[in-house]
C-alpha cells in the first residue's frame, strides 16, 4: 500500500519518474489502482460499510462478524433502531451517510453489526427482534440498491482503462514535447504501440515530429506492427514518407542504393503485406522507385508484392520488384519465379520468360509442373512449336508427367503448323505415358486429318479412340468430323454423321447447318436442303396449313432455333424457282418461313407465285432444248444425246 500511495503521488513534472512510468513500471500499477477502486465501489454497493478502501469496520466483520458485541473505537455509537415498517415505507428517503462520511446504499447506518449482536438471535442466526422471520424480505432494498449500483457503475465505465491509459500517455506526451526528451518520446511510442490504437499512435508521431523530436529507427517495427493490427497499413506508409521528407526524398539515390529510412520502409512493406493492403505497398514501392529494403522481412514482403502484381498482369512493376530483390540479396523463391514467368507468358514476352527460366535454374531451384506448363503453352501460343516440344521433353526428363490438357496443347500446335508426323509422335507418346485422351484430343486429331484430306484416317480415329479409351464423343468432335468430310467432298458421309449427331442428342451450330446446306445446294439436293432449313429453324413441327400441332413443341422449336443466314435461305428459294420446283418446295417453304417470322424479299415471293400461276408449261428455251433432244435421238448421234435428267438440271 505504501508503494501504491507513492505511485499515486508521483509528480508528472519529474521527467525521470515519468520515463519509468512509460517503460512499464507505473502504468500497470495505475491500472491496478483503477481495478481496486472499482472493486471498492462494487463492495460498497453490496452493503459493506467502513472507511478507506473497504473500511476498518467491514474488514473486521468480514473476518468474524459475530465474534464480539463491542463496537470498534473508530466506529460511531449505534443509533436508535428504526422499526421495520418505517424502513419499508420510507426506504428511498433514508439518508445513508454515517458519521465517517461514507455511503452505504444497501444498509443504513443504524443497521450495524454491533446493534445486531445486542439483540437475541433466533434459530436462523438473523436478528428476529428487528424483523420477524415472516417479514424478513430484502427485495425492496435489493431492487433499489441494484438500480443505484447499476447507475453508478455505468457512470464509472464511461471512462474505461483504455481511455485512462490514453489520458496518461497524452499527459506524458505533453511533457515529452515540452522537455524535448527523445528517450521519453521513444518510451512513449513503445508503450503506445502496445496499449493504444493506430489513431493515437499516428497523432503522437505527428506531434513529436512537429516538435522536432526524431523517431528512433529501432521503433519502426513496433509502430508498423501496431498499424497493421488495426488494419491501417497506409498509416505506416505515410509515416515512412514523412520520415523521408525529413531526411530526403524517397526517390533519391541510384537503384543500387537503399531507399532513405529503410527501417521504416521495410516495416511499412511488411505491415502492408501482413494485412493484405497491397495497394499501399505498391504506393510505397513506387515512391522508392521499386527498390528493395535491406532487411530480410522487407525483402520477403517485396517478393509478395511482386507476386501480387504478376497476378494482376502488371508485368513491368512485377519485374522491377523481382530484379530489386535479386540485386539486394540474390535470392527469390520458386513461387515468385513462377508468378513473374507466367506474367511474361501472358504478355507473350517469351524471350524474357526464357531468361527467367534460366535464372530459376541457375538459382538452384527445380522447376515444377506449373513452370514447365507455362513455358510449353507460351511457346505454342506464339508459334514456336519446336521450343514448346523441347520444354515438353525437358519436363519429362525432370520427372514431371504431362496431363491430357498439356498433350492437347502440343497437338493443337501441330494442327496450326500442319505437322501430322509430329502429331503422330506426340499421340504415341501420350499412349505410352498412360495418359487417357480426351474429347478435345479427338477433336484436334479430326481437324488435322481433315486439313490433310485423310478422311479414311479421320473415320478410323473417330471409331477407334472412343472404343479404346471409353470416350464420350461430344458435339465438337462430331462437328470436326463433319467439316473433315465436307472438306474431302464426302457429302454422303457428312449427312450420315449429321444423323448420328442428332440421334445422340447434340444440336449442331449455325456454321454446321450452313456448311451442309451449301454442300447440298451445290449438288442439287433440294429436298435435303429444305429439310435442313426446316430442322434448323424449327419449321418441321408446323403443317402446311400453318396450324400448330402442339403448343409445347412450338415453344421448344422456337427456343432451339438456329439463326441461319437469310441470304443463304434466299439463294435456296431462287435455286428452287430455277429448277421449276416452286409449287412443290418453294411456296410451302416460303409460307413456313413467313409464319415463323423470317422475312424474305418481296420480289422473291412474287416470282415464286407467278411461276406457280403460269403452271408447268415449258418456256421457249426449254421447248427448243426438248426439240434438240428429240432430233439427236432420231439421227442416232450418241455423242449428242442429252438425257432428260441433264436437261432438267440445266
């Protein structure tokens, strides 16, 4: 208690004692005094009475309240007892201030332990002569006491321990500012970093800087850590920029020299990375011209910033961070190498990606699957298939097993370079490695065989791979086979493949329908062409009268409609009219198109209707052709014979 009293009487103008308080001697003792006072107040509200913290009378009675009936010398004489009825009816009006000036809210001064000892005690040990057993009810006093206690406690907790600590530190800050003691200021910042938040700490740093008191570099980590705990890493960056303003601009110096106030710079970067504020870290690094700090923790934060910039595809800043750390320490981890290398691949800068790969190997690190895959895909994307295959084989030498997607990337490169021999080697290597081909693999092979017009090989691989590896052929594979067949001039196989595709439940795209429609029109297959148009536009569910057979079928057909080129459909109608098929194919198709909302040129419809109205009579040109046919047949010139089919097609 003597030490507490001495701590309580410390004069704040004594700088040496105040420094000891800031260093952790008096602050915990002050918190202890606050807690003890709070306990004293709660004890008073519970009905204890006396002087001092607990009072002499209360302390003696807590040890043995019924031991003696003699009052203490320091305690006033017992007053006359108040009847119980008066207590119940005038409880709020009774004054509880005793002779010592103490307040006892729950028990009036007349109810002392000595007065209870003078009365006879019953079996329960309570003074039955004051209140009978059936009237021994504390609820009125207890409710009133709890309300008063809650009010006083709420008023006491308005100023909590944190506010009390901040108030003490503010007083000490004022003393340090007035005296200009740098050691006291450093102790204040150390205590504030542990006990206060970022707002107080930022204000204290600004106050000390305004007073001309320099902050010590060894305190940078504590201050930045306090800012990071509150999620205000930007304040750490502002503090570093403020320190740079005092000793020099942050951008001064060459790339090989460390930035000014590098302790604060490294601590600020570490604080930004720890709380995920990479925007503030990038602001600090940009101000320092992307130079790395000298400490190891700051360099690790710089590498984390490089990875973050690389993921955002900011290639130039990421490379600056990477290069600065390499110049400072010569070390970079595998994750940073991989992230920056992938950023170069995304930017199609494969020359720099090759340099980074060689730098990775020279650093003693082993490239992983992600690094090799990035190099293979990057070189394949820019057309360097030889380099892609070289990295692919080097990957296998390092024990990394390529997956199906990487094999597909190499096969796709073979497709664009039209290298079927290399593709066969890659496919054999894929099977030897035990990698299961995918539907993408099948699609790539079919496209390559279609470009080479190897339709037999395409049909064989289309049947072999799904049966051998249990593949599920998708719409892309069917479309690739259709394109290969049309490119080779095999319309019959293309139509069969189209029927298989429809039976499998796949819907062809507009490009596939248009390719088939053009091929059928070139070969004069008008009925097949009309069928393709009806299926693509969902016209097959309507009858010739235009009434809907099933509303649900119409809705499904409208939702599955493929948007064909209107010029291609108009070309089909003109071809039908030129082949004298307007009545059989032209007008029915035109009516279905109009009912489906497909607009056709007006003159085209008028031409088809006029042809139907004139009937099937031959025009003079066709009459002369028929006469010539008969003349050739009559004179027996086999070289001059023209069949009816050729005549009609002409």
